[in-house]
C-alpha cells in the first residue's frame, strides 16, 4: 500500500456519504422537511472523518512533506487550490450546522439553507476527490522514494490511531461543559 492508496480508500467512503446526502436532498424535496439528527450525523462524518481524519492526513503529513520539495509551479498551484477547497468545505459545513440549529429551533425558513449547503457539499466533494485521485496524487508520488512514501504511510497510521482518542476526549469535554 502507498499513501495515495490509503487516501483513495477514504475517498470511496466519502463518496458513499455524498450519495446518502443526494438521497436526503431528494427526500427533503418531496417531504419539505428534514430530521435534524440526520444532519447532525452527516456533519459528524464530514467533520471527524472527511475533514479531521482525511484532510488532516493530507494537510498535516502529505502536503507538509510536499512543501519541503521543489514543486513544479503547476503542482504547487494545485496543492494550494486543494487547501482552499478544504477551507471552503469547512466553511460550508459550519454554515450547515448553523442552519440546522435554526431549523431545530423552529425556523422553517432554514430548510432552504440546509438544502443549499448540502447541495454545495454534493457539488464540491466529487470534483475535489477526482482532482486528487487523477491528477494530484500521481503527481505528488513522483516527489518521493518508495521508502519516503512508506514513512508517510506509517505516520498516517499513527495519525489515525490518535483520532479515536481525540474524538472521545472532545465528547467528554463537551459534556463537562469545557
Ligand atoms: Fe483533499
Ligand atoms: Fe482527499
């Protein structure tokens, strides 16, 4: 397994969640309502898995190592675009959380903001993933030896190992009111 294989496996799960979101959008269209707890689950996946765990490994390990290399102007530009897209996904998710809270508190007009933000996630993730799978990861691979790639893969494993602890520490801290 190479680093890009590990990241591509995660992309396949993110795509499955995008399909779930598409299905949810169709349901909202026909019923004109949504279960706020379902949006909480979608947000939890996007934040903890897609962003913290997946984008986390890309930014904190792969992009960090690439930043030490003499990247071509094209690859450097692509990496910056990908980082911008991670930021945009984070902002979209934050706006989704806010809309969901308004909706839960009785503001039915927030439903259109929820569908709007879910629609944005459906639009941006597949394009981002395709750019990484087809263009960026193959280009990035050329900057590393097999050994360097395996070192990053080990770091990925350590990063993932820490995630479950970080996640549940947060849960306890939130319940403690910190
Ligand atoms: Fe990414
Ligand atoms: Fe990715």
